[in-house]
C-alpha cells in the first residue's frame, strides 16, 4: 500500500513541478515584468498551472477512467480552494510579514501542494 502511494506521489510531484514552473513564469513575468499586483499575478499563474496539472494528472499520474465532467468538476472545486489557500498565504507572507515575492510564493506552493495532493487523490482521479 505504501509503495503504491509513493508511485502516485512521485508522478504527482513531477506534474506539480511542471505546473509550478508555468505558474512561476507567469507570476514573475506579470509581477516583475509588467508590475501587476502579486495577488492577481499569482492567481493567473496558478490558473494556468492548474489547467496543465489537471491534464498531466488525468492522463499520466492517475490514468483516470472517470469522465472529464466528473473528474473536472471535483478538480475545479479543489482548485478553487487551493487558489484561496495560495492567495491567503501569499498575502500573509508578502503583505503582512513583508517578505519577498519568491518567499511568499514558495510558502504558498508548499502548503497548497499538500492540500491539492490529498484532495485530488481522494476525490478527483
């Protein structure tokens, strides 16, 4: 059972790295390059990363047999909660603690990853 979970966690981690890379590219291009507020920039990056993440996890990580209507509906709900977690953590770290944008986003990524993995593993795929 533990080995089975590690296989999924490893694949989920790879998918997450790719989605996070896209998220960070968009976030820092918008925030640093175009001076867009960090909350809007991170949300736009997270949405793009979420779309990529859904398809990688659907076809590669979990090889889901569920319809996209069923899996996608669960994924959207979980993603919305993840977006809220991301925005709250980024806001707290960036605005309240006055730490850097990268520190804020890395903190948010770690917390959101834990939520997303557990929720998607149980309810989406």
